[in-house]
C-alpha cells in the first residue's frame, strides 16, 4: 500500500525546498535524522493499520526526514494517499489570508489598524470600531459564522446577515474564533487588488513559493489526485465545489478555510513562514507573533497562526484545520528547527491529535510505540460491512462499526470492559465499587438533586461547585436530558492521557435529545472525585489478520491489545467468550 521513504541527507539536498546555504550549519548526525524520521513513520504506520489515512512531510535541521502517505485517498478505487494527494487544509487557509493582509500593509495599501467603515458601507454602530487587527486575531466580537460552508452565498447577503447579528463582546475585549471575520478580510483583499481572493494569493504568495497545486479552483488537478473524505466509516465526499459559487467557495468559507493543497506544497510554504519567502523578516515577525490569548489560557493567536512557549519543546508556531472530516496540522518548533505538516481524510483520526505522539516518537527515547499490525488483504470492505451491528453476551454488549476493512468496537458494560482490558479480580472488584458510587451520583444529578456530588467531593462548597458545573453543562445543551448511563470504569495506565489526573476513570454516556456527551470522570486514589475530562468512548479497533480473525487495539496509549478475536458465523468470539449478533 505504501512506499516508505526516509530521506537521507544526500537525497535531501536534491529537494527544491532545502536551503543549501544552511547545510554547513547542520549539527545533527545522519543517524539522528534518519532515526527521527523512521520513528515518526513507525508511529504513523501503526495508526494506518487502525484506520489513519493521510500524508506527512517533516524536516529537522533543514533536512527532510519524512515524506510519506498512509492508507487510501479513495477507498473505492484503492488509490494510495501520497504527499502529492490534494485535499482541503481547512482553517490553515487563514495563514494565507494573514500573509496577504501583511503583504498589502508592506505595500502601504492598508493598515491593520484600519476599521471596517473604510472598506464597507452600512456598518452598524456597534461594529464600526472593529479593526483589521481584531479580525485577524479573533478579537472583533463577531460570531464564528452565519451559515454552513456548503451554502452557496454571495458576499452581499453574507455581509448583511453578519452585520445584523449582535456581537459576542465589545471589540478588542475578548477572544472568539470567527471564520466570518476572515471572510471579511478576504473581501478587503479583493476590494484593494481588483481580483478575486484566490487570484491574489496565487500571484503574490503561492506562485512565488512554487505552490502550483494549491488553490480553490485555479489548479488543473487530476481528479484522481483529490482525496475523498470519510465520516464514521462512510463516504462523506469532497469540500471541492460543494455548494461553491462561480469563482470559488461561498463567503462562508472563502478566506477562512477550504484551500486545497498537498503536503509537498505546504512544505514549500514553510519557507515563507521561516522568513525565506515573499515577506521580509519584519513582516514575518508581525505575521507570526501571537497577540490575543485563546480560550485555553496559554496560546496566543496571531495573524492566521498560533504561538506559545511549551515547557518541554520551547517556542511553538502552529495551526490546525478541520471540517470534522478533512483535518490538517501545521507545526513548527523554531528553536529545534523541527517542522511537520500532516493532513488526513478520515473523521475517526483528526491529525491534530497526533501532535504529542509525533513529538515523542521523534525525540523521546522512552516513547511507547503502538504495535504495528500487518493487515490482511483478504478482508473486503463490503464483507466487513456485513459484520456491523450490536453483539450481546452475559458480559455486556459490543457495537461494531465498519471502517473499510476494519471494525470499530464500542464497549458497553463493566464485564465487557473487564474482558477487553484484561482486568484481574482485584481490579474488577474495585471498578464495580466505583461504578456503584458513580451511578448513585448520576441518578441524583438526573433527578435534579441539589448536591449529588457531596459523597465523593470533599467539602460542601467544593461539591456544590462541581454540581453546578454539571448542571450548567446540561442547561447549555438546550435539549432535553434523556439519561445518564454509567458505562464502566478502567485504570489510567502510566502512558495514558488521563494518568496525570488520577488512577481510575468512570465513563458516562450523557444522552440528550439528538445529542450525546461522553464524560470521563476521574477518581483520586482515595476514592474522591478529581474532575471530568474529554476523551473518546472506550473503543478498540479490530484489525483483520486473516479472513475471520482480528487483532484488537485500543487507539490511545497504552495501546491495550487483544489477540483472540474471531467471527464464527453470526457470532463474535473474544477470548473464547461468545457475543451473539442482535437481529
């Protein structure tokens, strides 16, 4: 399926993106460079077996260390993903818009301190003080958007709709991510240049960077080179021309997302971000500096890029993109001279979630790699689809969803979790007790008890504060709460993401009308409540290793594995426990 290439230094110097003038300054050895690339590939190869499909290109000390595709860009036609595969980069488009605004400022055609009435008529009073700087940094107070990306809306009705909406806050006083604000910036670019947004960025940014396969509609792409998106195992389709108007995307998307590109082109773009492109060093500094703190409280949004200082990795300049199907991640450590761009087309694996593991695979010699499983070629997607459904035993239930030749197994019931996680008798006893405690709390919360957490949170005020946080969650959903169901508990292993918060997690399914929330409620060692943290439903990916036999792997650290999984007729055998398919 994939042709693995780790690019050695001698090969790397042949790449058009390599800065030859800096080769004498490289201090990393050949073995360091090749090991970093090989380790990243080992991690992504393991994720490929679990369902990741996409491409990555990465460099270290000015040398390309990995350029690789994984999985299929088109499952039906079995077209492999490569670094030349074209897909939407989502909100990484904002980098181009920010760069275009800064370029126009260096040409003295605008100032980022300009306000909206300079460029638009009939701006309401509450929005007349909004500046371009505030649009760029999501501090304007404008809504995130006023419609779906696929609505083919022209600028005039888009602008009218946006101006009629109240602001989230007074301009310049807070942060609210606004795609609509970047669409206004795209309109300003068109007004000043006299050409459409795509034409301007192509002539002034993309073409000088050698990015000939990047754009909305201008590039003459081979359609087979364009990725198809997949949502929960099903074909979703493409962003390309989906609800677009004559000259490109509608104004819900233009300038803020949806640019189509390749991993190779984004590596060429990286040279501009480093200050070796169209923009001079001062302009790049203005463009990449973070100005407004994001909602996470530490990273700062600049002009289409995010920056922060990490305790371990140093300065970070990054941005992600997503429409929940196609995802992308642009990531640079300037102090380490380490960069990667990755994108993918499977909703089950948002590539921005790979960041931590890519970094650890590259630089942490103690990183726990997921196992690499050789996938059987005998299992066809159409046959796997027939295995979908709910399987039940005295232990509980497993719901299977097909994802090409793989199956995603969603676990319900403590005994099913015990089986899949290989819990010992002591653990089973512990988790049964935790489930009982949490079930009592959830029952009280569901019935509207004023302080259901009082028995698991020390101190009345502290327990009431926790209760209020959950009550607010339920209220904010603006939908009827149907039930709170305790699914089961498990141990947070040292390599798991929740381990730093506490040793155990109880997973709760909060079901609302037409909506779900998944709560990972973490316990302290003494049996008191620590907090609620985001995380997926307890799931395993069943990877086919022969016609009816599978290996199960949990797709997050510590990569729990199961070897004895087999389909026998309409039944599923796991460690010789039989689950019967519910008709």
